[in-house]
C-alpha cells in the first residue's frame, strides 16, 4: 500500500508540472513550465487546496533521488571545459565558498523554520 501511495503522490506532483507546462505554452509565459507548476503547487498548499499529507511521502521519495536529477546539469557543464581552461585554481575556492555558504544558509533557514513551527505548536525547539 505504501508504494501505491508514493506513486499516486508522485503523479499528483507531476500533474502540477503538466499544468505548468500547459499554461506556459498557452500564455507564452517567460518561465519554464516546471517553475510555473511549482508556483501553482505552492499556491495550492498555501490556500489549503492541496493538503501536505497528499504529497508528503511522494515528495520525500523524489528528494531522495535529487543527486540523480542534478547529475545531467553537472555533466552538461563538462561540455564547456574550454571556458574553464586556465581558471581551475580560481574555481576551487569559489566552489568551496559557495558550497559552504549554501550549506550554512540552508541550515540556518531550516533551523529558523523549525523554531517557528515549534513555537506555533507550543513545543520546545531542539538546539
């Protein structure tokens, strides 16, 4: 039953992507359809049209495969090796700094959200 639930939730998420793609093609919106679908999903969650429980398990399932989704973009950057020639030493500190900044901002943001959520629920936040 768990796998059926995941499949249904992934199809629901994919439905938002399809709606976003459809809206983008009909109205020629200068945003990718997937981003429009993401905004529609956010709006539906905010307005409580879609409940989080309806997509939560499927979302976690997809997030567990996020490195595989990002791999093609990384491999695609290898086609532009001529741009990076002679700048390799400069790219190493830039990559390290941007990675640590991303980790710090993500961690700080998630802790902030966790504290606000715990405060709303009346729980003691974990430190």
